[in-house]
C-alpha cells in the first residue's frame, strides 16, 4: 500500500463532487416516509397512463417486440412525430435525419448540450426553472448563466434581461415554456423577440416544450413555429406530462441533420436506443391519444382555476398561469422564507410544497404548488394552507 | 357538442360544493346555483344519486338483465308497451335497443325467485311481449364509469422535479 492510497470518495471527479444536490431532493428526504402528507410537490401527472396506451405496451410484450431499435428510434414513431410537428407547429422535420427518439426529455437535453458546448461556453437560461439544467450544463463543461424572470412579467423571459447577461462566450439560449415551476407561457410576440435576440447574437436555441400540450389559454407558441430559427433550433418534447407516461421515459429531439447527427453519436454509444416497448406505447399515444390528452387537460384547467382562486383568496398573491400544472404563489406576506414556509406547512399541517428557491435563487419568496393531484386532496390542502396562512395575514 | 363543464363535474361528483364548483369554473356561486336550477327545470338533471358497490353491502338483492322482444304497434311503435313496463318499480333502467331484441331491462329483486316470478307472472304475459331472456348478474366490475374495486393507490414519489 502506498502513502497516497485513495479511498472511495477520492475517486469521485472534482467537478462532480462540487455539483450541489437538487433542492428538491433535499425536500424529498424530509417528506419521505411521512404518513398522511398531502403532496403538492409532485411534478408528475396523477392520472394513470391512458389505458389504450398501456394496452399497446402489453401487446408489444406479447408480440415479442422487445429488441433494440434503430438508434434514432423506430421509423414508424419518427414518421408519426414528423407528422405531429407539422400539424402542431407547421414545421417540417425530415424523419430520417432530423428526429431522434430519446430516454425522456432529460436525456435529449443532456445530448443537446453535450453535442454543442465546448469547455467554457456560456448558456443563458431563465430562472426559476427545472432543476436539471444548470447541473447538466456544468457536466458538459459549460457555464450556466441564469437570467431572472419576475412576477411583474408573469415570469415571462424578456429580451431586456437577456441583453444584460449575453457575452461573446454565449453559445446557447435555453428555453422552457410552458414553465416548470411557474406555469408561465410565451405569447407570439415573446417567441418572435427571443428568436430575433438569438439571431442577433448568433446563438443556438434549445427549447424544452414538454408542457406544450398543457396550454390552457392564449394558444401554443412554439419556437419550432418560427421558420427563420430553424437552422439554429433544437426542439425538445416528450411524453411524460401531457400523455401521463413518466415511467416510460420517452422523449425526442427535432433539429437540423448535423445537430441531430451529433446528438445521435453520443446517444448511440451511451444509450443505444430508447426502450422498444416505450416506443410502441409512444406511437399509440401520438396517433390515438388526442381524446385522452384533452380530458386530462380539461381537468388540469379546472383545477388550476380552483387553486389560483383559493391561493389568492387566502392572501397569497398568484398570477393565473396559462400552462403546465404548477402555480407559483408569493408567500412574502407571511414574512417567512420559502424554506421556513414549506417546512412549517409540512410539520404543522402535513402539506408538502416545494420552496421556490429550489428552482433558482430568484424563486425565494415563492412556493411551487403542483395541482396534478385529485380534487379531494387538493381541497383539503387548500383548507389547511388557508388555516396556516391566516395566522400571518389579517 | 361537448357537455357543459358544470355537468361534467356534477357527473363526476354530484356532492361537490357550490363554492368549489364556482372556483373550478371561474364563476360565482350564485351562477352555479342558477345554472343547476335551470338544468333541473329543463329536465336535463333528473336527480342526484349515490353510486354504490352493492357487492360490499350486506343485502341479498338480486339483479338481472332482461332482453325483451315486443310487437310494435301501428301508432306509437314500442312506446306504449315500453311505458307500461317502465312503471314497474322492479325495473331500475330500461332501454330501447337495435338488434336481436327490443327492450333491455335492468331489474332488481329480493331473491332469484322474486325476479323469476316477476318475469313469468308480470312481464311475459303482457300483451305485446313476444319473448323474454333473463340473465342474472353475478358481480359488478364497473358502473357509471366508476371501477368498483379501488384503483391502485397513488404510488408516485412524494416530491419530484
């Protein structure tokens, strides 16, 4: 044995060791194992995967369709996704060279960022945001550059804020609307302005639109619908949210052939292909899932109305989000920090919400409440929150 | 045309409070009450009932589905006979059908014997009834869109991104 013998922790690479754990994970550890908690902390649909989709997955197993597929994904699924993109956003992607089926949007994002970043390249992304972006940018040896969004703008991303943070090293603008955790959406003028910004500064845009189908008002405004952006856009979408297929782990990327090819290189060595069973289920979802999606969307829509009315009614300021299944109320009137509020709500009233600062420092003073949960628990949760908040607000 | 969202909500849970319905729909409680009253007035809403899993109850009620072939009449087709049959309290639901028979009845009785007697003594002898076929129901799996055995509990992680 030599004197500088290493123990297990020493083998962990420094850039991984320095990666902070997700704030959501911290909170999960506190909540885990507690009984009778009503959780509004779940970023996952409460609906079961629609039966016709599960039935197709069973049928795929029976048929023995359990082999590797093409690295890019099955031709049927890619053809169907190309048709879906055309119908949804009037854009044309060649299914043979411009669509890559992935293991969830998370893998698609990881591939995209690794395919385009060189060490030290900067990525502009907006906060509050999904917890995985900054860590994955760092793992790709990029530099995450957060751009704040504000309650006064209903958490829309503005070009004015972007202009403050863009530098000659900026390579990528990352977007996620409808947004987790705020529920914010973009309108047509926003997407046009963001596209102009990206072109002006010669940036690539990566747009994660996994909540796109869950848009309740104002229309779906995709970056993919802007023709002049086509050559500098990686569009990401997946099945987890709208089709309620989280455990299938299925997503996809649409991008010009050279970018798709670059992502595919990494994917083929690291992942080979997405699950063949999930791809069969995904094909059924895109082809025949419209009615099931519409029913779930209608249900979320009504619950959103209920939760926003309840929160504002108890004195927690909350804008009316137009997409996803989150509301992001301000808890500043209580004088508590986000963490204090969430911890006390959990300890005293058994309701779990995620503190806003888990989604970026500017989320401090806010709380993420997911309304992807049944009406009965939702009503009970609102009653308990009202009682809790009433001890602060008079 | 899609059903009014208020009716959809009441179909799912008729006991939902006016206050909750108002928040869900983004309208006032008064408007909720007024619209429900209007639907009752128009005969769209015919009642509010509890949906029971009778298999879980300690009753020995027997349910049967009865297919009835009847002779249509010159004036009024099946309606006159159907109206007579639907008045029996044993008949819980009744539909006019296309296909091999005309009326489909859902019938309840205190025992197998009672239902059998109802068919042989009351239904079959009716003028215009050509034939009956009785099927006794053994178990309810789903009723009115509701599964009788509860769905698996929520096994999602309690907090996730």
